[in-house]
């Protein structure tokens, strides 16, 4: 059994080597392997931790599919840790008549009952043979004793860390990995547009990648992305910002008014400006290569290169004025002003003039 599990782990890990993401490690040092979602592999105990639900569900699904491919007779059971019945885990892990392997998926461990906690700790001391127990913990302090015990090495576990992808650079890497895994070419500008269009929902971003992969016969370009998703509020917000920062005042106003007439809220438009202007402010007057500055400021190299291009023609005073105007406009669109649309159009004008005049 040990040899089989080890070989399964190598195979599962190898199939996902294209993704760049790395797991966020817990603060404490641990004695078990720390894996990213795409590196999930079989083990007697698989702890799937972190707040990113989409990645956690995908990791669990990939493990299930791999085990099912390895042995179609796999028995799959589900347990709710917050409504756990005494003896449930031991019953499901008990050997069946024909000795089929078992996958037990335990959800809501972050809300587990005291009974589950006691029985899970006891199970770690003697895991059942040919059984894989997946524990999904979505964050919080409940069940901490169980997590600490697992991370200490008891039970022969691995931990799959599914941290939320908060940065644009993380979502960019995720989308890039989706295309790379499918063997589909995608241009850098297309990736940027796609990430901008789906900045708030990783599941939607993944679905968009899969649709473009399925529907595009050749390379996915920015034109392709715009044809499919150009109407999204987030995408239009970044188009307004890009046009204004480039000095194209009239074009920026046209795109803005179209977005607002289509139901866009001024708040995400201001957020798009803030993201770009703040990145420009970070890099203003700083010298160095894109890779070096990306590491220094927690950005992707393409974000550095884009900001450096956008900064051409800007002065210290102009950038500072735009930062002040951004703060005023942000307050105005969130209720402090009478006319948020007027405040937003005024911001577009100031930025298009690079804060001058």
C-alpha cells in the first residue's frame, strides 16, 4: 500500500507541474508536506486548508478523479463535521467486503462538533488502510487542536493550502496556468484584459479561460477577449483608466459614459483608477529592471512595465495632484458628494491632463 500511495503522489504531482502558484504557509513550522492546490496527491489524511473555496473544491475534485482513475471501484463517502454522528468516521473507514479503496470527504471542519474533534484525533493515531480522508478546513480557530496535530506529522498527512488569490499578479499566474495546461497560446495583453474583466471571482475567471480555450482555434488575443467579455463592468473600468492615463480625454469620457449607461457603478471605476495610479506612484522615480522591481514591490513584471510606460510625461506634482483627486473622488462616489458622475468625469479630465492645468 505504501508503494502504491507514493507512486500515486508522483503521478498526480507530475500532471500539474505547469502551474506557478505556491502555497501560503501557516505561521508555524510544520512536519508534513505543504502543497499548492494543483499539487494535490493521495495520502492517508489530506488536509485542504484556506479560504479560497474554488481552489479547494478543484483540488478535492482532482484527487477524487485521480483515485477513481487508479481504481474504478473507489467508494466515496461524505461527512459533515458540524453535524457529525458518533462513530460515523470509523464506520465509513471500516474495510468493505471486497476491500475497495475508500475516499472520505469531510466538510465544514472549521465548524466541527466536539464529537467529531475527539474521534478525528483518535483516527489520526491509526488511519485505516486503503482509505483517504480529506478534511476541508475553511479557516478560523475552531479545530485548531486537530490542525496542529495533523501538521505535527501524526497520521501521515499532507496539507493542500488554498489561500485566496488577492493580488492581480496571482490571478494573472492562475489564468496563465489554465492556458498553459491546455496547450493554448495567449498573448500578455489578452491575459491582462481577462484578469481585469474577472477581478472579483476566481470561478468566473476559470470558466472564462475554459470557454476561450474551447472556442478559440488559434492564439487567444486581446481582441478575442474583448469580443467575449468586453461588456463587463470591470473591463470597461480599466479601459476608462487606460485611456485617461494615456491622455485620450475624449475617448475616456465616451467609454465612461457608455459604461455608466450600461449600469456600471462609479465605485469600481474609481477603484480601477486607484489601482493604476497607486502602482505608478510606487514606481515613479525608481530605477531597475522589471523583474527586480516586481519582487521589491510585490507586483508582476508586466505590471511594472505597464506602469513605467504610463509614467512617461508625468511630473511629481501632477502625480501628487491626481492622488489627491482620487481620494476626493472616492469619497464622492461613496456618498460624500452630491453628483458622483460629475466627480468621476472631473477625475478623468485631471488624469488625462496628467495633473497639469
